[in-house]
């Protein structure tokens, strides 16, 4: 949660739609599906049914709670208006992360002068038939700006605020950065721990003596009402804040997941339950910069992590990310060494069941045999196959078998001329998966910017099982049940797409598209 990202009221968007060659079209005069000219889509008032977003709001910091086969997803409701109060808790429910039911207010904000004039991230915990919703009360006009507050419920629908519960930062902690509480139960002692994202000087106020650093403050309780300060649960000198913490145990390992406020990515660490030393994996990132505020939920069999994919100012790929967006959920796969792989959820994977027959609109250096496309860039600038636009949400599935190629992948917003393309690039030479923007200059293309990237583990056989799910402008790439790479690409929405290689040969085997 980061309140100084609160947006100014959005300007009214002009309903203009344009092609790659600047030929205008509009939603009132839609581009035919067989015409590969570019199309620009406004997302104002659009719903997302798979990557959940209601028509009247955007999704901020999810706070999932599971019970009796239902995932109750509380989240910060981002209305993007000029109201002095903002971010009430809202709730939707799902059983499979592919379809969602309801979108109603759970915990309202207070008035503009109350501590909870804005609500912030927290968590829900059940004890003795009562649901405890601990949340951040934020008001930038007060001192402290942030306190931990409480509402309770008996049915997860109607919530009653407890006006007597106010937990503020203890001496030595940053009273204005004190948020995102999570409750964990210590069954060995019969106590509860509340972990709170903050900053600390370890009790020494003089910052010249002890520098401020990110910490997870730790409090203990036996009744969830009276809390006693303990030593910090975690300290980190490498970042300003470790936001939206999540702590849980799987098998022999305890895990810490947090959102790094500096690099805007979700990271994890783990340790043996009998050890006090945290292990940082070679790749601690659970997704890219377009997935934030990740929190997990366990259904007794699988653990899932959900965060939000941010929008961009004025629905424009060239602009900066906003705060909040669409809900994205992954499944975490625990390896024997304690590390995590990240995979698509079964619900989302199975939702796209109708497979289409693919016929390229255009191809260069490409041959096809039973849905397997062999691309060879020898003697050409780029080998590719260009496919028609997808009007509905869709899933691409393929096995990529790299031969001599070291740079290949998928291009979105390709259009007929491919003057401007946003590409998911598998870079085997640099062990990297990245999103880059390229511009065509004459007969060749030049990369003008790398927008985001993640480490890519290249198997010995150089094979990659790839699933891509896209709804409107959200694109999630899953690779080998190891990597999730979420991006917001406005230009991909209802425009043609490609498979390509920049060099050598590569095979896209069993390439299918499903709606």
C-alpha cells in the first residue's frame, strides 16, 4: 500500500482510435477481424471477468481469505475520483480464480477527519467463530498518519468497527509508515503474532546513530485485542519498505513474501523451520513489475498468490504505471529445496476450452506442419508468422524448441506493417525473459526500449512449455511451471500478434489459441 500514489482525477479520454500508420478508426466503426490494421481501445468502464476488475473501480492490494471451498478476496477499492476519503475494503468471491461473484463494500472509510479517512491493507483472521479484519487507518493530515485498526464480523459480509482498537507505532518505529498487518498463529505457544510493515531505528531515535531501515514490526497477543511489542520479525537495509508482508509455513520451510517498494516487485525468502537464517533464492522475484502487493491463500492443497496488474496513465503504453488495476492470481509450486515455481491456476487454464484453427495472415521464413511452426531467420532480418486479432480473452499454448536461435518469442500489437511491436523476448544468451518495444526503420526493426525483464532459466534441452493468457490489455506468460511474467500491453488488445525469431531457427510446436 502506497498512499502517495493516490491519483488525481482522470481527465476525460477522447474516444479516438488510430492505426499504426495513423489512420483513425473508432469503436463505432470497428476494424474487421480480418483486417490487420491497428486498433486502439479505451478501457474506461470495462470489466475484467478473468483478471477481475469491476466496471466502476480498479483493484488494489488483495487480502484473500479461504473457507469452505470459497476464496473471499478483500481488496482496496480504487475509485479514482476526487473524494477526500478513499480505498474502502471491497470483497468478491471465487472458487477457481477464473470466475468471480459479487463486488460489494465490506469495510467503509471513515470521514475525512477520521484516522481511517483512507483504508489500507490488512488481513482477515478467524478465531472462535469471529472474523477479525485488521486494517490500516491512514490520514495524511494526522500525526501519526497510520494506525492499525479493527473491524469484526460473524458472516464475512457485515462488519463492525471497533472504535477502541487503535495500535500505533511503538517508540523507535516510523509512526507515519506503519501498515499492512498480517496475523500468524504460533500453535506451539498458543499466541498470535501481528507483523506490520514499518521502518525502525531499533529504538534509537537519533538517525545519525542507527540508520532507519525497513522492518517487519512484531507484536504478540493471546486474545487478538491486547498486543505486546517484540523484537522485529525481519529487517532489511536494502529497501525503504517491505510492504504487504505474508508469512506461512509449507512442509519444513517458513516463507516470507513481501513487495519491495523500490523495485516494485514481489519477492520471497525462506528458511528451515528450525533455523533463524533467511535464504534468498537465486531468483527471489515471483513476477515482474506489473504484479504488485502479492498475498497468498491456501485451500488445504494448493497455495496461490494474487496481486494487481497496474494500469497506465490514459491507457497508453508509453505512460507510467498507475496504482491498482486488475487482479492476477498464480499457483505456487514448492520444490524439494524450498524454492518456488510459479504456474497458471487450473481454473484459468481450463476456462479457455474452445481451440481455434490458426492460419497465418503473413509469414516470412516460416513453414508449418500440423500446428508446428518452424521459423528460420537465416538470410532475413526476422522470421515470423503473423496471426489475426483476438477479439475475446484468449490463451496461447505451445512448446518452444530452440535450435540455433537465441532470441525469439511473441509480438503483440503487430498490425500489418509491424511498425511498432511489443515483444515478449526469450533471450537465451543473457538468460532473460523481457518485454521490449521495437520500431520498424525501413526494412529492419530497432529495439528502442526494454520495459521490464526477469531471469530465465534455460533448460539443457532448450525447451519451454509456454502458456499465455490475455484479457483486454493484461498479458500473463507462464514458462515451464517456473516463471510468471505479467504485463500490461494496451496495443495487444484486439490487434494481430506474431511468433518470431530474430536469429537462427526455432520451432513453436503444437501452437494453439483457445477462447
